């Protein structure tokens, strides 16, 4: 079954890494369904039933987003709050998401060193993503880890190696998804 990639970036037009990842995924329409929340719901009114049906129609789920203030963009939080309903996503009778392989794909402005105990943030990206892992596991999903691009804000200043880094990252992302 195909993998559903829910992309939540409030300004995809100015994105560098998330936009490149989406371009790469769209090369494989037989493997991935790319669902951009901000394009689907510019008014912020999520069609819960449609979202649940979309998730159910796919074998795997990946949530792709830039890390914003140590969390996700607000529409993804809203998606969690509205779509992951009791009785469907969690609770004693919830079976819709049980054992569904799921993962995160995130972009972080800080470098990998920044996201370390010794770095400027004092915590790893793993630690910042624990609430997502916990929420997905609570829904009985099979959380498989995350794929990350570090240092996005440092590459915005015209780095000549950026196209090469983006291509490597996009190809690595596809390899990560294929191993889910």
C-alpha cells in the first residue's frame, strides 16, 4: 500500500528543504500520496471524516513539517486535536490506526550540534519530538523514528553547496521512507 505523507508547512512557496522533499516524493506517485494541509485547508477548517478516510486508505503515514518553536506548525497540532478522535484513533475500541507504520520527517533550523546535549539548545531533536512519538504510540501506531534535515536556516544565505545537499537529503528521505 502507498504511504501518505502529510506535509504541514504554512509557507511552502518560500520553503527550501520541505519544497525539495515534496518535489522528490511527487516523482513516485505509485508509492506516495503527498497531502499538503495548508493547501487543503487554507481556512483552517479540517474535514475530519475526509482526513480519517485518507489515513485509512494508506498503509503507512508520515508527518512532514518544519520544527517551529520546538513543535509543529499550528495546523498540524489542530489536525492531531480534531482528526485523532476517541473511538477512532485511541480508546479501548479504536482499531483504525493499530500497528500502522508511521514516522516523522522534519526540518530544523539549528545544526545537529545545536540539537545535542552539548549544543546551544541543550537537548536532542529526539527529545523535542517525544510528544509526537508519544501521541502516535498512544494511538497504537507503530512509530518508526524520524528523518531530519538540520541547519536549514544556515543554508539560506546562498550556500553554493545547497543544491547538492538538497538532492542528497531528498534521496535520503526517499530511502528512509522505503525502509519503513
